């Protein structure tokens, strides 16, 4: 992402869990296929109280502007505190490069390319006669998966999200995800959603190398409103089918309730003797 990537260590991916992953394959060209992660999901999100540790999206204060000498001193202090080779380095244009570690805490499965070939004779014949079918698989990433990214001090949070999705070969729209800053102070953990143009490496330099003081987390972008433009056509078709099923079930329950009430009133009328 930044200059000098050839001389830097390769990206590090750590899998800290042996949790098995759930997945299913789907063909984007077939809108009749239901997507895995929407099968158990209602279209109308339940209102949940906002957690106290989730702060407002706007930073409490803008990061302090440092002079060239101050940046060089902070980089020197930063490098003296780390025990790995993930150093920061100064560039001639005034920017600097370094590494940040991002934890992935995703609740829903993500879409990745499917390597499975058509399993039926009909599918093989269809693919042979036409263009190859693009396939994708819904996949649960292992819990607490993490990755080190090498980036520039001018790399915004939006590009960090895109780079993470590329490294994990995730096909979902980047707008479905958000990068959070996690801080811990006096035993209290706070999460703050970074703005698209905030620069994570600057935050890393200002706070120092300690992950407990500051770390970065990739999560689903929970805005309270559904961004329908971020979904593909098969996903939207699937949502419509789910909406229809929910509507039919709701209507069935209402009709059943009124029928029971009507039956009880009719029984009361039948047992009533005029006198």
C-alpha cells in the first residue's frame, strides 16, 4: 500500500481460534438461490439499546499536528519500544510508513470466491455451453482472526477496510464494514468508529505500540438504517422473499387470533338461554 513494501516483512495473518466455519455455495446468476446468512434473519432489525462503550463517530479531538522533528522523535521512541521487526520509517516527502494490527470481529458470514465446480451433469453441460458461472461462498471467518497491514500515514480508514477485504478475498461491499478504534483506560473499554478519512497509522504513532492502549477492530457497519445499495441483486431478491414470508406468517397469526375470539363469542351466545 505504501512505498517500500518490497523491503518490508510479508503480511502476517493469525488464526486464534479453531472454531469451524459454516458455508454454502451460491451462484450470483441465479436469483432463486437463497443466501446463507439471511435465512435466519428478519428484515426489520430489532431495536437494541446503544452500548455505553460505543462513542459518537466524531473524534473527541483532532490528532495533534506534529512538526517534522516531533514526528521523527516519536518514530524513534516508538521503534525503541517494540520487540518485533514491525518498525515505522520516515519518508522524504514528510509521510511515514508502518504497521497496524486489525482484529476481525464479524458476527455474520462473508462472501468469498467458491472453488467448488458444478456437481451435477446438468450444471456441467450448462457451463460448457455458456460463460463460466461466477460462484461465491458464504463463510464464517474464524473468531478473532487478525492481520498486520503495512500502510502509510496518509492511508485513510476506508482504504484500510478495502485492503483487509482483499487480503481475506472477501467479495462483500466495503460499506458493509467499519473500522473501530478500541481503547482501554482504568479498566473501561471504549470503541469508536473511525471516519472514512481518518488515518489509523497516525493514531498508532500518537498512542504508542501498546495494543492494550489502542487497537483496531473491523466490525459490521451497524448504522441503524439498512443501506440497500450495498447489496447485490440476488441478496435483494432473497430479502423480498423473506419479507413476503414474514408478512404471510403475521397475517396468519392475526386471522387465527380473531377466529379464536369469534369462536368463543359464538359459544357464549349458544350457551346463553333467553329468559
